[in-house]
């Protein structure tokens, strides 16, 4: 593995290191950097590598097939690596969110009685401090029996009922036939000019 060059530590970086030592929770979980092969980090230029390349015999075809398979493997390696990093960062985020939420909830609970005392006897719903605004909001939790509510609304005010209509396309298209130009035709011969299909062919290399 090639050595990674380390530059001179700047004042800003030194300050960051000092803070990280003083506040362990400030540090993210460290992991050794993953050094990707050059082929992964810098994909080969298509214009440079494949200039004039044609598949005209078994040898060339097999070479191209092997290259495709190799790049599929590289894609999977990158995909696996990214998934692992995302999972690691999400775990870190959840842990730090929980820690910070504990601080937020504790201090908010301490601030509430103080804020209530400051606005008592007034119509105010908030009290502003230099560092932020202490605000009260009124919310309502509504409990309902959906089945009984549906029956009631159907009988008394059906205009409030939502009905979503959709075509069972998977079943409907089974009865259709198609003209040479790709237009749909019903079993009784009716041409549906608002439904058409276009033939598309796909090609891929499999491992």
C-alpha cells in the first residue's frame, strides 16, 4: 500500500485536534481509510482505452466480456463499501442524536416553569431571551373510531368521502391484441388509439 503524504498541521487543524481531545463526544468513530485501487478511483478513459476497438473474433469477445464482468464486480465492491459507511454514519448519528436529545429535553423541562412564571397574568405566549425564544403552543389530540366515522359520513355527508379509482391494468391488458403498428385492440375489435406499445430490446452480460 502506498504511503499517504501528511502535510504540515495548520493552526485551524491544531485547534480542532485540541477540541477533539477535550470533548471526546465531538469525535466521530474513526475507521482506517479505505484506499481504492486506481481502477476504481479513476475509471479508464473510454476514448483512450477503447479507441478503434471492435469485437470481430472469439478472443476479442471474451476479453470484452471479462472486462464487463470485472467492472460489475468493482461496482459491487463500491456498493458494499458505501452501504457499510452509510450504516456506520447512521449509527453514529443515532447515538449523537440521543445524547443531544437528553440535553435538550432536560434543559427544556427546566426552562418551562421559568417561562410560565414570566408570562403569567399576560396574554403572551412566548418569552424572548438573548439566546432564544421560549414559546408555548396549544395542540389537540383527536381520538376517533374510523369505522364508525366512515359509516356516519357516508350516511350524512358523502361528499367528504374520498374514492380513488384506478384501472386494473395488469388484468385489462391481458385481453388486448396489438396491430403491427403497436396499437391496442379490444376482443370485440375496437381500436384504442390512446394505448400503444413500442418494442424495446435489451442486451446484457451476466456473470
